[in-house]
């Protein structure tokens, strides 16, 4: 049996919730979408939530709501999924990357401060910065938030990995240090809707705009109409929006899954702690945790010392795969993707991201992973050391 790096759990309660929607009058954007939105907003302690069909869509409408357009600059981390950068490109903006912190692998607030100082001198400051909470560990939002005030940029947190995580004792998604935060509900993430995303914000104007953008830019709200209503059929399109709506089927699944969010994150924390113990005194760098964070541990990323283990990153991956452990690498630095490389990025500007990419391995991490499977994963990983029986 193979062990994936991540997978969902679907319970009888989830199935019941979905079946109820299928037997109801509304399959899309009915009563379950606002129920799911409220569950997410209340969990995060944030004023509003807008559910859409993916985090990619949420990132796109978040950029649009913040006015990102042609000629603007958006900065993000190179160690992320391509969607964190693509959202800016959809708006016609240029993308640049800020190198990562060598301990957390998140966007480095120090490198950001340096880059901003240089950008100010050349008059090319970013309009929006998108920090990504890699693996579920929050970025240094206090420092990034202070820089946003100093330099006048907006912040979208790509919290796709981080629902259920905490920062300075508050839920990630409270938007204390940001304008908008985005969550993903893809099946490998912490909780799932099948496909889905949510954008949260405390700004009612941004919320209203994102609600319109997910549905063609159309509104029926009397407050938002620019002309008197011409009848009960009347609606107005105010912007060029999209069909990014979430279905009620997905929302019902999401609302049901939210009930188990804390349980899932606790199990992920427990698995992370067990991995830490299993790797103690081994030439394997385990995920360092900043004291300000409580990670949702979407991923458990290790950096083996391949020299000490007399092996290579590629060999370890091949060995794990051959033994049914579907380890993965999150992520190939985005500037290395042919689409972005064609824009002229120089990997020498991102030494920490390069080093990370040459060492990182994401090990299986999901609530249904058993303690026994976890030990098996560690044994398979350590085999190159020649310690067949390390326990
Ligand atoms: C998964 C992911 C996304 C995209 O999420 P979708 O819901 O699949 O569109 C964006 N950013 C990061 C960091 C992700 O991990």
C-alpha cells in the first residue's frame, strides 16, 4: 500500500451534509455558502469571508479588489505554489520574489526590508506583497505589517496551508496585520470542499467588491446600484467579474469539515512531534518552529544532510517512491518555472531558496496517517545510512 504525502478524510457526517444539499432546492450559492463563510469567519475572528471555487480564484479577486493592474508590482515568496504569483499576472502586474528565511523557509522579513529600501530608491515599490505561510507556519506578520505601513503596500496572506494555525495566540486569518487572507480547501489541505477557496477581510468595501467579482461583477443589492431599480428583475454589472462561485454541495462539505478542524490540527501537531522525536540525533533537519507560531502542519518538511547520509536528494526520493512512500517537494522555486524564467530571473538572487530546493523533502502528513506508517516512513528514509534496524 502506498503512503501519500497528504490526503483528506471524509466522514459519514460529511456525506450526510452533501446528500442533504443534493436533495434540496439549491445546488449552488444557496444557503450553505453563507453557512460555510460564517464558520470560517467566526473561526478566524474576522469580519467577513467570501467563498469561491478555489484559492487561486480567491487570490485573483483579492488582487483585483486591491486594485492590482498593469504596470503594478506584486512580490511573493519563491517557495510557494505558482498560484501565489500567477494571481498578479492575471491582473497584468509584474511579479518579483523575496528570498526566504533559512529557518522557517517563509519570506524573510529582513530580505523584504532590504529589497524595499532599494525599490524605494528606484521608484519601483510593490503595490501588494503576498507572504505565504509555508507548511502552516505563519510568516513574521508583525514585521511585514510594519513594513507595509512604512512603505504603503497592501498585504494578501496566502494562508492556503494555514487554516487552524495561530500567530501570537490568534487564528491565522484574523487579518490583524493584513488586508486579506486566503485559504485553500483542496483535498490535500487541512480541511476540504473538493475544490474551493475563501478570502477573509475586515474591510467591508473589499468584501463587497470580492463578492461581486466572484459573480460577474453583478449585484442586486439596492445599496450598490448606481441607478434606480427598473423592477424586481433588475441587477447591475459594475466590474468585469468572473464565475468563481462555490457550489452549495462544496460549501456543505466544507461546513461539516470545519467541525473537525481543531481535531485535525491537533493530530498533525502530534505527528510532527513524533517525527521530531524519531529524527532526534539523526542528520536530518526537522521543521524549526518560531515561538510566535502554532502551525497547522499542512506539510512536514525535512532537510537531510545528504553528505552525512552518503546519498543524494534524488536517490532518497527514488528510494522512498520505490518503497511506496510518495514524498514530495514543496516547492520548485517559482522563478525556475519556464514561464517565469523567461522574465529573466537570476537564481543567484535567491541563495536560501536555492539551498532549500536542493535539500527539502515533504514527508507524509495527514490525520489518517497511523503511528505505524509514520515509523515505516522514517525507516525507509533512514535506510541509506545503512541502519536497517534503527529502532
Ligand atoms: C494549494 C495552494 C494554492 C492554490 O489553491 P487552490 O485551492 O488549489 O486553487 C495557492 N497557494 C498555495 C501556497 C497553495 O498551497
